[in-house]
C-alpha cells in the first residue's frame, strides 16, 4: 500500500497546538495544506506561528531559507469549512469532545469526496464511536500525533471497528513518508501509549502516598537507576495534573473501573488545589522564582569494604560485579542462591516481596534489598530497603559496598518491589495485556513506548531481558502483598512463561 502522493491535498481542522504542528509536518512533507479553525483569524495566526518556527530552524542552519518559503507557501489558512471539499485527507484536531467531533465529521462527510480520509487526532475518544452513525464509517480513522507534533516521532494509526484496513495501511505509509514512526493500534481505551504508560505515573503516586520516599528521591531513582528521561512527578508537573489526571480518569472509566487504572487521590488533591504543575507555578515541585529544588535523599557510610561474596547466579545484578571489582573490592564467587554477602549483610535483588517477609520466609539475616537498574554497569543511583531486623552495621556495610562502586544510595521504606522494579513490572504487565488483547503487535507496543514517551527500552523487551518468569513472580508478590486486582498478572505472561516462549515472537 502506498503513501498518499505528496501533492495530495491535506486539510487540518483546529489550529491549536496540535493542529498547527500537524499542518507543519504535512507541509514539510510537500503537501498543500489547508488549515481551518472556527475561531476567526486563528488559522492565519497559526500559519504565521509555523513560519516563525521554521525561521528558527533557518537560524540554526537546520533548514534553508528557500525551503522555509516553500513550506509556508504550501500552508493555506481558510475561513470556512466549505473550502475543504477537495481534500484527500482531513485531520481534525479540535476540542476533545465526542459530540462536537461527531458533528464535524458529519459535516465533512457531506462536504468531501467519497474517498476522502477522515482522520482524528483524538487522544482519548473511541474512533468507533466517532464513526458511528456516519454513512461511510470505513473512511474514519485515528491519526494520533504526540506533542509537539513536529518533534515527536510517534504516530498511532488507530483503527475503529469499521475502519477499512487499506486506509490504515495508507496512513501508516503516509506517516512514514512524513518522517514519522507510525504504529498500528485498535480503538481501545488509551490506544497503546496512554494505556501502557498509566503505571509509570500510578506506581510513583502510590509509593509517595505510602511514604516510600519523597518526590525528588523517587524521580531521581526513575531517572538515574531506571534510565527514564524524567521521573513521574517532574513529568506530570510538566504535562499538567489536570490533563494527566483526566487521561487516567478517562482510561479508568473506559475500562469500567478496572482497578489497574485507578486514579490517584494524591494527584486529585493537587488538581483540587489548583496546583497543576509548571503552568500554575506549583505542582509536586514549586516553580516560583528562587524556589529551591529539593534534592534526592542519599545514604552515606563510614564503613570500608574490602571484599564480598557472590553466591550463585545473582541474575541482573551480575552486571554489578565488574563494577565492584573495578573499584578494588575483592569478589569471590561460590555456589548458592543468587545472594551477595558483605560483612554481616546479605544483599539481594528484590523479587517483589517485602524485605521483612523475605528475610523471614527465606531465613535471611540482615537482609538488604536492591532495586532494579536499567543497567547496573552504568547506573548512578540505586534504591535499597531492608528488613526490620537488619542491624545499622549491616546496612552501613551494604551502603559502603554500593558507594565504593560509584552508586549513590537512596533508602526507600520496606514496600514490595521498591521503585524501578515495580514500575517496570507493571509497565510490562500492561504491555502484555495490550498485546494479549490485540491492541498492537509486541514490536509496535515497544516502539510506541520508546518513540512516544521516550522509555529507555520497550516494556516487553525489558520483561524478556529480566525473564518472563521473574517478572511474573514480582507481579504475583505485589498482588499477594496488596491483595488487589491492580497487580494481577496478565494471562499472557503466564502463558508465555508456561510455554517457555518469548514475548517478541
Ligand atoms: P487546542 O485547544 O490547543 O486547539 C483546539 C483548536 O480547535 C482551537 O484553536 C479551537 O478554536 C479549535 N476548535 C474547537 N472547536 C472547533 C470546531 N468545531 N471547528 C473548528 N475548530 C475548532 O487543543 P490541542 O491541544 O491542539 O488538542 C486538539 C486535539 O488533539 C484534541 O482532540 C486533543 O485531545 C488532541 N491531542 C492533544 C495533545 C496535546 O498534548 N495537547 C496530544 C495528542 C492529541
């Protein structure tokens, strides 16, 4: 299936942040683009704004002046909807309201040719519902760009129940021709990204609510151990809590109140208080001029460690061993069950149980649990928690070991799965459920999370790297600890584990 030819007329409706960005992308790809907004003058203003953006690219030598002129010349602001009758592809990016969008689509259907593609940039409405009641629902499709559209690579191509598969193929190829990274998905709540990403916010919010650590520490752990571009609190402050909370509520409602998507009371309170994040001057952090940014908490140690013992295969922690050796610590390896011993302390990668519970069940004294890191060889910070009977001296030795290897150490309360591990396990669980339900292929799901929200690695590939069995065990322990369906493992993880198969084919 071929992309739309670059001379095909594109129309964009809604000249706000998204519509202007999409119009720019299409014009940069060579299309003549009409831009319409029902607010008089808004489309012309948006074209002027796009021209200024292009001017900045020219100043930075990323675009030449003649290309800027040609792109701007391809953008035609129009003041009536009737002007769009000849468009081959219409992309609407108007207000996020089902009724208003349906009315617009009905008008477009009456106005445009029978083979015109009617695409919606909606981020939360059902494409199936948008198309319902139209004469040609097979011509309606989602083309979900991310903000800012000229910069973000991902485009979700969303098929509703009636969407013609050939249309999805055409738009996929068209998005590719526009320099984007498209993925196919079905019209289900949140599509891929806004569904699979929910636990990223939810787990941090829950950890905060349960007193695991402060915002700055939890954010630093997701960044410096997890490899995420931003922590959940700084990211939701940037997105705006009203927007982020509304997306969570909409996904939660659309799944008929499935507890996996339950909105956070902590975030609701911020919204109620008008602390919407950067845009209101305060969210989890204070953005007032001169306000001090809190630092992540850090443990120090007076102890000095000369050697440690590794018993058996420590799993992902294995990548820490060269780092320990390089820092001059003698590492002895012997048979055992994947533990690290230093002085009086026993260190282990969390398996989703509480430290105190695991110490008791496995008969381990002075247990210190380590959180997951994306890459133990290069992480700069790690979270630890410990069981109630761990002595201060043992803890001190564990901290010394990690600090000597160049890691900053942040303590979190004894909660199941610490910070990065439980976040990654829950992301992988949601991704697996989306895969099970045919929302996307494993490749598209992982790609969407990397290209749409900059995850350091796709959740499915991450689970595979950790081991599907281990990811499953972490989730089972979380579910057992909390007794909530929120952490129920996806059937797909169970099946793949039982079959000894792979998530990525
Ligand atoms: P916006 O509020 O910046 O722009 C919406 C524009 O549509 C306004 O200029 C408004 O005058 C115009 N408009 C409203 N009703 C109209 C109508 N009936 N006919 C013509 N024009 C009309 O909104 P934004 O952020 O650009 O969002 C637009 C759409 O894109 C929404 O569906 C939103 O869910 C979706 N979206 C937004 C993202 C974001 O980060 N802002 C990301 C991805 C999708």
